C-alpha cells in the first residue's frame, strides 16, 4: 500500500469553518400622535411643511410639539406653513454612507447635508441635490423637491427628497 | 411590507411602519463548525465528553462549564431523545425559523447529559407532555445550520 504523503494528509484533514449569518428585517410600528400626524398629513396630501406656533412666544416649532419647549404652555392648534425656498447657511459633505434609522437601508451617498435658512427665518435640515463639492457654497439659494409619487409619500420629513439649487 | 405610513380613519394619527436590519455574521468556531458539518454531511449529532465530570455535552462545546476541562473526546449521540420541557409559541416574529404555531422543546438525546434546544413537529400541542420520546427529522438539503434538523417528531 502506497504511503500517503504527509502534505496530502494535512490537506484532507483541514477543518471546515462554518459562518452563521443573520439578516432578518425587524419591523416595528409607532403612532405619530395628533400633532406629528398633522405634519405627516400635510406633507403627504399637500406637499407642505408645517410647524405650529406658540400662542405666547410666537415661536414656530418643527417637529410640531404639544407643549412649547420654551414657555411650557399648551401650543393649541395654530399651524404655520413654512416657505419651501431658502438659503444654505452651512453644509456638510457626507462621504460616509449613513444608515436610515427607520428602514435600515443606506442613504444615497454622497449627499451634502445642509442647514437651510427658510425665507421666514426658520432653520431646516435637509439634503442638497448638488453633489458636486466645488459648486457648494454658503448662501446658495435652494428649493424643496418632493417625492412625485403620492403613494411613496407619507414619511414626514423624508417626503422631501432634497433641496435643488435655484437661480433668482 | 409597506414603507409608507398609514392614516387611521377619522384621526390625524399616522401609523409609521419602520424596520431595521441588523446584519450579523459570526464564525461557529472549531467545535461548532465540526458539529454543524457533522449534521450536514452525515446526519450525526455530535457531543463532547468531559473526562473529569464524565458528562456529555450536546451540542458540542470546547470547555466544560463546571471544571473548565478541555473537551477533546467526540461522541455521537442518538437521534432519539426525551422531552425535558416544551413551549408552544403563537406570537409570530420575523426571526422565528418557521410559521406559528411552533413548539420549542428541550430534548435530552440518548447518550447526552444536557438538554438540546430545538423545535418539535408533527405533534398535536395537546399531546405534548414532558418525558415523551422524540426523534430527529433531518432536512433533505442541509447547509450546515442547526436547522438542518427540521424538528423532532414523536416516536411511534
């Protein structure tokens, strides 16, 4: 009987290592409540960004609140439509792909994330359409672009895809 | 699943359907891999025996939980065993391996000294009792997973 070479024997007895993988989506539901529900409804039905105004300090809050964080009074039901054009006051050029915390999927990348000073003086955080880093600048004028499909809207702030650069 | 929120009738309340993914991959290790390969290739349920405590662990593990001995002695145990405990589960959950209702069981296989957690199948929940004899049912296509054992069915 031929002797097996030690090398061959070592190859045969090499153990196999198993990897165990899990990637099951974990769904969950939460209720928006009355005030945030109004914000969601306006975004889906009318493509409007709405905040609510404090009856005492007249400050606009977004996301809408039940009690004014400043004055601690009941906000009532005074809704204000926010303008959808504004000026970029600061931006971050995102290179690292972030995960959408609500669906566990990756956000588009790269997208600049910007603080936009809306025309009524309200600051709003959103993505910008302009992905060319050299064309970004503080002070550029932008306008909100909504998801076109009615069925796809209904995700509140995420119904705005991004802000598009406009000339005026 | 719809990714879009639903509006409740007559109310300004929306139900937000979200979901998260937790991608997760780990190595079964030397001992776990050998156990799973045994299930896949030869339908063997393997355990390791502690030389000091004389106890057979199923599924196999590398270190004794009591005396911390290295467990090198591999033993094949029977496909048949005794139900030590069971639980009927009606609440659906996406991480469950099969549709509800499903029955989880702890089975002491013949030749083993520990309980083996798996599912019980082909059984009416009302017939379940502690001490019933069960036998492993293997899948036709096995992929070196603990679910290569489909479930344990009652004997006879």
